[in-house]
């Protein structure tokens, strides 16, 4: 499954995303970031997904 999400925050250990769908904790993801004319792919696992209003969800992804 490929989805687009807005980045809320990022650190060395993970990324916070805002997305319209619930993504269950434990889901493994490949997160793509733009990087100097290409894409950088980082693998991660969803640690939490919280409804924050309307159809918006806050998703915490830990890099692995």
C-alpha cells in the first residue's frame, strides 16, 4: 500500500505523520523522503496511530 502523508515532525529515531487513514500499530512502512534530485527510502514501523479530529490521524513511525 502506498499513501501520501504530511510530515509533522522528524528526529533521528522516527517521524510523525498526519494522514487521513488509520494505520494499525505494528504496520511496517517504507517512508520516502525527497533528497537532492532523488528519493531516500527509510524503513519503519508504526508505533501509534491516534485520531486527532475530522479524518486526521497522527501516526508515530519508528525507524528500523
